[in-house]
C-alpha cells in the first residue's frame, strides 16, 4: 500500500474521505491543505506525511493511481498553482 494512504488509514480516515481529499487535491491543491488539516491527524504524523510527499512526489501519483483517479488532473492543478504564484 502507498505510504500516504497507509498513514491516512492508520488514523481511521475512511476510503470516502481519502477519495474526497485526493479529488480536492486534483481540483484545487490549496483547498486540499485545509481539508487534510480537518481530518484530525496528529501534527507529528501530518509532518511525516508532508515529508514523504516532499521527498518523493511520485507517491502522489501512486496514490492517485491506487484510488483510480485521473492523474492528468493533478498535473493540471499543479500547472494552475504554478501560474498563480
């Protein structure tokens, strides 16, 4: 299992909530940060999760693939985010 998904499941985040989080990530990455903080994951685990993503961004693609979502939307969201900065 993808380590991002494993951390989320470890904290009893439902499959529905996980899919919603990744759907939000693909639609609006800035909103995804707000959603993830509302899941109630302890700060130390949240930092571990963010560290994993920063060290290995490919984990996001793996998680999106594992959830059966469209990774091209993640790429589109990333481009939109880069244009806003």
